[in-house]
C-alpha cells in the first residue's frame, strides 16, 4: 500500500434506527409533494411506515448535521437507466422508476449547527 496512510483522527460512526411504531401523521409534514404521492401508493401500511420513517429520519439527521431546517433538505430523483433510455429514445415502463440522492441545504450550514 505505497503512499496510503490512515488518519489519526478517530472514526465517528452513528447508527440511526426507528421502529415502525414511531411512524405518525405528524412526520408527513417533512415529506415533499412527490414523497407524499409515493407514500400514498404503497399498498401495505408497514411499507408506508418504513418509507415515512426513512425519509423523515434522513431529512432530520441531514438537517441537524448541515445546520439548517429539515424543509431545506431536498432529495433529487435520479435514475441512470431511465436517463439513458430517455437520451436514446428508448423510454418505456421503467422510466417512472427513480433512485434518490440527498442534496445539501441550499444556503449551506447556519450558525449554531453542530459539525459532523
């Protein structure tokens, strides 16, 4: 491993976990319109709860780390396969499938926010 060295800084690992019983209607306010639409399409309540908790917890944790309001954290829908199909004119049923990636807060960290 030639020039590769490890930093002397300790690694910081945090695991966030929530039981599906923690899902509640009040968390829906944290979801944007497309997330609420997706939420409503899940057939099983357990799937709706997992989706709600995953999005809400992600948004709350990222906002805390970035020092901004949870409403300022956005998730950008991207699907490389669908983008390639669109580019080549081969769009089909798979064009609606999307993967999500987190975007940082648009204004950057605010004063008083904790650093990661």
